C-alpha cells in the first residue's frame, strides 16, 4: 500500500480520541493526512491528535448531535487545517435496554448522536466537497444495524439508519466526485465492549467464524483502504469487518 496516499489532504474523524476512531485517525495520519479529531472532550481530542504520526493535526471539542456546534467547529477546523477531503463519522454510543424499559431519552440520545450526528457533519462538509468535486465520506455503522439485536433496538435502528443515509448520500453526490461508504464492525475490543462479562464474551466469541474479537486496527485499515485511491470505484457499499459473524 502507498504510504503517503493522503498527502495534502485533511481528514476529520469524529470520536477519534479513543477506541476505533483513534485507530482510524492513526491510519489516516500514517497515510499523510492532516487529521482533525472532533470529540465531546476537547482535551482528550487534543491529546489524541498530539500523539498521531506526522504533524499538523488538531483536536476540537464538539458534540456531534448539536448541529450549530458542528457547523462552527467544522469552520474552525477548515480555517486551521484547510478543506476537509475525508470525513469519518465514527462517534457513537449505546444506551441498551429491552424495549419495554427504553426511556424516551435513551432513544433520542442514541439517534441524535449516532444518526443525526453523521447527518450534521456530512451536511456541514458537503458544499465544499461538491465544489472541489472530490471527497470521501465513511460512516461507521455496526453489524447490529444489519441483523438487529435484542436489547439494542435504539442502537440497531440508529445504525440501520446510517446504512440508508450512506446509500442516499452515495447516490446524491456520486456525480460530484464524492464517494460515501459504510463500515460495519462486529465485536471490536474497546471501552464499548469492555462492559461485557466473561460469560457473555465467550458466548459471543463462539459465534465468530474467525474465532477472535476484532481489534480497532482491523477496522481502521479497512477505512484507510476505502478512503484511498484503491477504492476509487466503490461507493454506496456497506463492508462488514466482523470475522465472519454476518455471512
Ligand atoms: P468508544 O466508546 O470507545 O468511542 C466512541 C467515541 O465517540 C468516544 O471518543 C466518544 O467520546 C465519542 N462520542 C460519543 N458521543 C459523542 C458526541 N455526542 N459527540 C462527539 N463525540 C462523541 O467506542 P468504539 O468502540 O471505539 O466505537 C466507535 C464506533 O464504532 C461507534 O460508532 C460504535 O457504535 C461503532 N461500533 C463499535 C463496535 C465495537 O465492538 N466496539 C462494533 C460496531 C460498531
């Protein structure tokens, strides 16, 4: 793989301070991009940015669910680093419960962060990408958005929503030189999955044909491929990175 395929390009990664987003930011930086990390905690975002390979990266505090904050922070990023050519919508959270016990707030928060958050950042960057007739958008969904999952109806709905969003954006922006794809991770070892106990982890592992949980890098390297020139003829796709869980 080329080692500097993103030279001269700027990548924006939401939720890039830890976990999968941090690994994605690392891969894009290793490919030569200047990376902007947007996170709820500005200090954590700045810390993560300062540890990326290369130079010129930065961290900004932003709640992706807040469209005004997104619009103003996207402007701040572009005036500091230049036009964003790669957007990775990675920020996400869970508020799991069985349907009967899900509160309005659990539904709304998960939809607002996972689905509306992706809309907010994409809308904020679309005009510039269309004008330049180039851009790449990658949405981090989940295999749960494809299969559903008991106890995660809000999360699965938000992730399935991202699939429809990805396909629509791909159709709408293809003629303007902008590609949009989604990556659907299976079970990846991060803070999000740390919450599971040993028994739950063992039961899950037995459902993964490749026999192990994924690492953030397993997802990040696929994002790097989709963002790069080797994926120039791929748009509107959902690529599962799940050790074969969903075949
Ligand atoms: P994580 O919890 O370690 O990281 C999520 C990041 O998003 C954090 O940096 C967090 O601060 C940020 N974030 C949350 N709400 C935000 C908001 N309102 N505004 C800005 N940033 C916000 O989770 P992980 O595992 O790294 O997940 C990353 C993405 O991958 C998420 O979208 C998640 O749904 C998805 N995913 C994760 C899987 C896993 O097994 N870990 C499986 C499938 C999908």
